[in-house]
C-alpha cells in the first residue's frame, strides 16, 4: 500500500456525480476549522503537500473512460488560495491543477472544499483534521495524536480506499424507491452562482435540552423545526397538494464498521403533509415515526443493494459513457430532485485530542445550495453550528427557524457572508 495509486474506480454512489456537476449544482461542500491564531499560509501549504502519500484516494484527478469515469493519480501539486467570499462554487479543473478539492485560508480559518465525487462529510473531516494537526506541528505546537488523526509517514490501510458499498452488498432484486414529488416553491435566486450562507452557533446543552424535553434526538428536533419553518413560510396552495420532504443523509460507517474514506452514506426522507393548523408537536411526532420506519438495518441494506444492483446490470455496464451521460442527466433532472424539499445533514460531534482543542475555536460545515436550501449541523466544544446555504435571496425560512429557538430561551449567535450584497462584486460570473 506504500506504492502509488495510478488509477482507481469511483465508489458506487459517486459514479453519477461527474455527470450531474454544473455551475449551479456543484456537489461541492466545505468543512472549516477556525483556529486561535492567524494562519501561516506557507506552513499550511507545506502540511497539505506532506500529506499527499497518506491520502492517495484524494490526490487524484478525474478521467473519462469508455464506460465510466475513473481516478488517476495527480502528479501536480494542489492549490492553496485565500477565500474570496464564494462558497462551494464549482471547482475549476484547469485552475485547480485538476484536483477535486482545494484548501482555502482567511484570517484564522482553514477551509477544505471538496467535491462529493471523492468523499462525504466523514472522509472530509478526517482529511481536514490531518492537515490541521500537521500544520500545528509545523508551527511548533505540542500536539499529541489519537486514533482519529492521520499523520504523515503512516502506512495506508487498504480498508480506507475500498468501495464499502461493494464490500457490504448482499445481492437481491432491483428495488428502486418511490419518487413522489415534494413541496418546493421557486423563489428569486442570486444572479451569480455564489451561495448565501447563514451560520449560527448555539450552546449544545441548551439545544439538546430542548430536544430531550420532547423525547427527541437533536437531528429529529431540527428536522421537525425545518419542516415547521417551511410550512409557516410556504405557499398554502401548494402545501395542500404536496408534502414537505426533508432529506436526511445517514453515515453508514458505524453501522457496517467501515474505515473507508470514500463515500459511504445513504439517505431517507422525513415526510409531512401540512394540516389546517400548524402544530410543531404533531410535526415532531411524525418525524420521530419516520425515523423509526426508515432508520433500520433492513431498509438501509435494501437501499445499499439497490445502488449496487443497478450498476451490476449487464445492460448498464455496456452502455458507453456518452450515452449514460445523456440518460442519467435527463433522468436526474426529471426525478432526482423531485422528492426533496430541503436537505439537512448532521455531521455529529467533531472529536479531537485535548492537545489540539486548545488551538481550535470552532468547526463548521457548509453544503452547496443548488436551488434548494441545504442545512449542515455539527457540534464542537459544547457549541452546535447550524449552517443554512441557499441560492435564493429570501431569508424568511431562516428567520422563522431561529426566532422559534430564541422564543424558547435559546441564545443564537449569527454569522453571515451577506451574499445578497457581496454578489455585486462578482459581476463577471455567468448569470444563473
């Protein structure tokens, strides 16, 4: 495993992403660590370069094959840039030396933006933590690793680069999920391809206490509140016809005891049909029922098997890539985004060795917005970060969401990139 990886296949869930990527739908997300001292860009870049042998599945470029895309080792050096204000924009292959990730810095913040074709949130945070750890070492800080920190000159475990979908595939018949249309009201979007970002920091104990009082998990509470907020700010006529469907990704690593750094997540939808009277408790009870029905081994295994079965079909294998491109593009445009009103992903608690914690103030996750809201949640150092990413100018959804919390005594600190004002500076960008 110390030998260089010259090529590798995309994992089974990633194969569609290269076909779907566009200026608006970038499939890029960001993970950020805010330190307590200004960033030394030279030492940060040194850390990024030194970790290349440790993350062979990330330091690659995407190549077009006859039947599928594949990865090939990237012999060029990655790029380190200062943040511009653009969040989760499409990664330019030429200017980024063909890499599918890029590191950014601004003030005390280090950010990793990475395309979903490489990994999901769990893989990205492992990568970022490794770079931050090495950076702190180069700064002369006395940091001691634990098992969650990958370091330079460490042997690569073959399980880290495996396709966990294939490994855990158990066979079975094709069982595609239903594709019901979800509520979504188109609103005026930004002219440029940037995303509006509203990041909040909330005391974790306060927030968890609010959820526990309703016998709910934090994720269930947030999903219910997002559903409530969409209905309260939504189009009443459309809401009578269509349900609010919140897409909830599920990290499969703990379920299957997997070490993979490739994508290994699935999702389900929490669905609620609006009633005449808006009742948060009724919504929360339905959300808890949805979680109980969907978050179980049998349902998850069925979805995993379906992803693999589709790609194992002979007629799918032998279709040339340019034809797959057309079929999948049309199919996803027609059906892929239909079931979702909004996506929310809880990345959980970011854990670090105590020696690192004293140097890092906060972590945040940002998801690409596309046309619909995307919400990312994570906790670190007793603070929960809830980040709203949006392509539309209107912020009514966020206002209802945070007002609901503050009315119940929760203190909320808000940080925004004010994209509705900043986008004027990027008039050279194409129109959306």
